C-alpha cells in the first residue's frame, strides 16, 4: 500500500486486530493516542512512532516511506543510524 504514513499506520492497526485503545495502552502512550493521531491529524515524534511500530511489529521505515525493508536491512539501518534524528 502506498498513500500517506497515516494510511500505512491505519493499515497496520487494522491488521493487528486489537482496538486503537489497546494498542495505545500497550505502547504506553495513553489510551486515546491513536484516536487523536487519526482524528486530529497530529504527527507523532519519532520516539512515539517507534513505540507504536514496535507494538505493531512493523518498521518505522515502512510507515514513514512506504518502503518495506527486509529484517536484515532494517537492523543494519538501526545500527548505522542509532541516535541520528
């Protein structure tokens, strides 16, 4: 799926099967975080986005760019770019 990062995040949330509230709570972001993100068109900081992606088992790279890197590429990018934002 292409589209926007919000579209890709919504797709990941739908595929997860849990409610937005359950995912937000599990990512320790407050129970209304995803709802506010989608309804109020807020943009999360990288730390909060990473926590959501970790909880949803999707890469930040995919959500932000639409490019689905393999696990090896994603790990290499994490190691090379650690702390660089």
